[in-house]
C-alpha cells in the first residue's frame, strides 16, 4: 500500500515565523535536508498554508501577530489527518519551563531553543521525522489489520448467520463487544421436522475466541441435516472442540431441539446461565440449568450426561442467553442480573418481541458504559414448525398403466440391510446410515425427508416397544414423555441382548420408484387385531398422547403392514419425480 | 487487582490468591505464579476469597493451572470462592472437574 506522502518523494516543510530573516535561515537549513519549504508570517496564515499544502513538518514561532504559535498549533493538530502525525516543532528564544510545557500542551512534538547550531537543528529534524515515520507505519498496520478483521467477520457471519434456519421466526440478539463475537447462534432443521438450536459462548471475545465457530457450525448443521440426534451432535461437538482448541479455550453452550411431533423439547446446558421456557402469558414454566462443564474441556462428555425432556405447548417460547446479558454493568458497577432479565423477557413475551425488548432494556441499563462482553440471546417459538412432508403416491393409481404389483415381485435395483444387536443398539443410530445410502445411490431429494420420518418412527417403535419392552402408556400424561424418556435411557444403558434389523429395497419404475422398508425386532410382538381396535377407540375419544408417530407414518406410506405377531413391520413408500 | 503467591516450607503447598477482578488482564501474572513450580505432587490452592468477579477467560486460566498441576502429578483445589464467584463456578460445573472447598 502506498500513501500519498510516499508517492510524492519530496518532503514539504512549513515555517511559520513573523521574522523574514528567521524564515530565510530555517528554509536554507531545511532545503539542505531535502525539504521543499513554504513560509508564513503569522499564525492564521500558517494554518491556511497548512490546509493548502498538508506538509510533512511544521516549524512554529511562538510570539506572532494576528494568531500566536500556540493557537495555530492547536488548530493544525486539530486538522491533521489520522494517518500522519505531522510533527510540529516550536522554535523559540524563550528558554523557560513555562514555554516548554505550554508548547507540548498546545500539541507540539518538540521545542528547539535558540541559539542552536545548524547540526543540532538537523539532528532534531531527523529524530522527529523518525518518530513521524514510525507513527505512519503503526497507523498503516492498524488499518490493514482492521480491514482483514472486517473481511474475516463478513466471511464468518456469511457462514454462520446467513445459513441459519428460519431467521424470520427465531429471535436473536447478537451484540459483540469487539468486531468479532465469541458468541454464536445456530439453528437448523432436522429431516423429521425437529428444530435444533444452539447458543454458544467461546471463552473471551474477539478473533481468538471465534476460531472454533466455523467447524462448530459445520458439524452442527451437517449432523442435524443427516438426522443425528441432539445428544449425538453434542457428543461430537465436544469431542471436536477438545481436539481443536487449546486448554483455556472452550465453549459454554445451550442446545435445544423442539419436537412439535412429541410436544416436547430436548435440551442440554453446558456452562450457560439458566435458559427459560416461558408460557404465552410470560410465566416461567421451566428453567434449564447448567449440568455439564463447557464443551471442549473434557475429551468425552461426563458419563451421566443426558438430555432433559420438557413438555411444551405450541405457544411457549424457549430462551437461551449468554452471561454477557446478566453480567452487563451500569455506571454504578451493578450487574443486570437474572431478576432484571426475567422481567424484561416476560415483557418481551407479552409484547411479542423478546429480543428487541431485552436488548433495549439492557442498553438502557448500561447507558454509555463500554460493553465488556458479547451479549447474545436466542428466542425460539415452540410451535408452528409443522413441516410439509411429501406423502407417498398411491401405487394403485400410478400414472404409468404398465405398472402393476408385479414390479415388486421382481428383484429390487438395490437392497440394503443392517442388523444391530445388544449394546450396539444403544450406541449406534442406523437412520443417518440408511439415509446416506439412499442419498448416495438415488441422489438428494425432498421426498427422502418423508422416508426419514417413516424409518425413524418404525425403528424407534421396534427398539422401544419391541426390544426394550417399554409401554407407550407411560406417555399417557403431559409429563409422561419425560418419564418415558428417562426409563428409555436407563434400559438402553443396560441393554445386553436383542436386535433390530432394518431392510431397505428400492424398485425403480419410470419417473419414480417404490421403497420397501422392513423392520424386524427381537421383541415379543403384540396382538395386532387388538391394537387396531384400541386405536380406533382412542382416536374416537381423542386420547392421543401416543401413537402419533404411527398415524403420521400411515399417512405418509402407501401401505403399512404388521406381520409375524407384530415383530415385523413392512411399509411401502412410492415417489415420483 | 493482584495475584499473590505463598509457598509452604516443604514447598508442597502453593497458595495463589486473587484480589479483585479475575480476568484476562491477569493472564501473565497468574501464569508466572505457577509456571516454575515443577516439583512432583504439589498441591495448588487457588484462594478466591477476595475475588470479586471472574470471567470465562479466568475459568480457562484455571484449566491451564489444572493441566500444569496434573502433568506433575499434583492437583488444584479452589478455596473459599465468594458467592458471586461460586455462582460462576457452578454454571461452569467446575466442581465436576476439580475440588472446591467452601
């Protein structure tokens, strides 16, 4: 980068002195040093010349008519650009402490008392020029660094914020203490329609604390999209950050997965202040406290770690915050604290805009105090996420008349199967593997989301009710789901035997295809006739805390059959392009 | 705001106390307080009785101290954190990583 002063090579000096003789003497000396010299005979004229020529050096007398040297120096220093120091030296015969002090106060960079020898003068000019050059270098470096940081910040927010899911419905406060925020908010949609959300706070703030943000965002998004459970995502994020970051850098984070389908929220708090679940009336329904050290501190999550399951209503809102909000300080040194936050959030819920209201309240509280830490919040509506799934086409009415059920009797174009047994069932999630097979062979398409839902529901049913022997009656109350989830975790941990077998076959037809999904489990099965009869009674009476999953699968599938006493389920899904 | 260090006569116990705010500005001083303590099995007591506030970079500095201590078969004990500092330790669930003596 070339600056203007470097370009013009010849340096300019301005001499301001009411004595023509002095002007002449100083001019000669400066010319010998390679300067081109302009002169002015009073302070006001000096300021005007300064504006016109933007010199590299100013020599200033103190006692002059119209405007004295101090005043002219103040004006010039007020005008000088950020990028150059423009050194100003007072030349005077007043050899007093007072003159020296006033010269520096007026903005002078040095003072030279007459009489002085030409060599002393030249040495003084050289030294002051050296300081001026250094100042220029520092300024240039600083600007280059600022530009780099701005560019990096743009890239960062491009990767992180721009790719978040549903930015119009999820409220976010993101107020960084520096250009870079150490806080990060991520939202992503899972293939079954669940919404995964994370608010993270890296140690400290600024560039250093945001290096982990990009890999974190990638992992969170890719794993959500592939259908990994929230707990698997958290486990992986922890592992990745532990590998990647130095010991003193870590991530305090809160994770929430909203499942409209189960009317539940799955959540985990590792080192963030309490998160809040608010009803639409602004009542606090649940507080999500930290139960784990921040991520990236330990190589593996603590063994007793598990998600919290909370029942939610469609009108609830879940709010996560970073400590920057509760620790924001006002002029008196008081912190914003939880009580003020809860009040502000409640008002925000009632007014229908949590992020705006909380941000205003925090900023009013802090007034002009400099912000010490990143302030961030994420506000997630618990309802309204129903996803449009592409249902199966009715095979009987498939457009191509040439087709009949015989196509099913032919060999499939491909067949994939996985059988998981014993402990592996508690550790391995086969759904992302199955989906990745389909995507790799048939390419990515929207209707695979429905297939994901079908696969997940059927696998979970076989695992929960077949292998683990859990009764869905446990889910029969509003809080039952979290009880059910706890019991499920417990049995999974202690699982020693049993199996679930997944089979996928694809039978292509012109412009589409039919996927047959078969799931077999080692459970005792159930009375299929009784099951259908009970379900009809329940649905008539609208007693529906369980079985929603199977209802959905039935809607999505072309056909769904239980076989072999309920230990095998076969579903068919037909798609057209 | 300062870091004070006391070493017991047998040099097995090192007490580091933090006055006032414990944040990134103490980074160098805090490190200097333990970097040369390389004897086997030393116990580092971090006295936070006079610490008014602690930020996340302070938590990071404690983890570095923990790494240092453990690499010399020693350990770190956090002693007498004030109420507000304890709240921060609790949110970070530090009692699951090292001993905190009230």
